[in-house]
C-alpha cells in the first residue's frame, strides 16, 4: 500500500481524544505526526503536520525544491521562499495567500537538514500573524505527507 493510502486509512480509523490530539505513526522509516483539533470520517481540522525522514542525502535545498513540486492536496501550491545554508533550513510558503476580509491565509513549511519538516497554516492581519487550524480531507492529507516524505 502506498504511503498516502496508509495515511488516509489510519486517519479514517483515528478517534482523537477531546481537544487537540496527535496521531503518530511510522511507515517505511518515515515518522509522521498529525496534530488536529478534530477528525471525522471525511477530514481533519489540522493544526500541524510533521514528517521526519530517516536520511536526507540530497540536502535541504533539493528537498525543498522537490516538496514544492510534489506536495499536492493543498488548495494553495507551495514555493521555496528561502534556503538558509547556515541554519540548514528551507522555508516554503503558499504561492499566493488567500484573502478573507483584511486577513491573509497561507501555508508555511519549514524543512531542516536533519530530515524534519513541519507544515502549518497562518492568518496574517496587519503585522500580526497567528497559527490557525486548516480543514483537509484524509486523501489530501495523505498526498501532502507523501510529498514531504518521498526521498526521490
């Protein structure tokens, strides 16, 4: 079974406790943690998606570029915004933020050279930004995780 199918199946079965909960699983050597406020048979109200790859032979820049190409399932595609060689990190953000009223919403992923990646959604209003939950179907979340976890 493909990684995205495994993630989708596990989310279908997940019954989180009251409040914010985390589903942890390891598949094909990749550790995945989905933190959510709610989960039901159709989708998840996600707070954060974290992936830990066992190795990162291609380096963080190549990983970030590949994630920008392969991470599908989000309503806004990601682009590489910055590569910090000193910190060995890559920053990806939505190509275009969505707007509601005066607020802008965008996805942001931080990738580390140690193989860890975190995806979050933010709301920006004026100079203030706040992390927010985001709705996502189990199938789409499986594609997102697979895009971050795929080595090649």
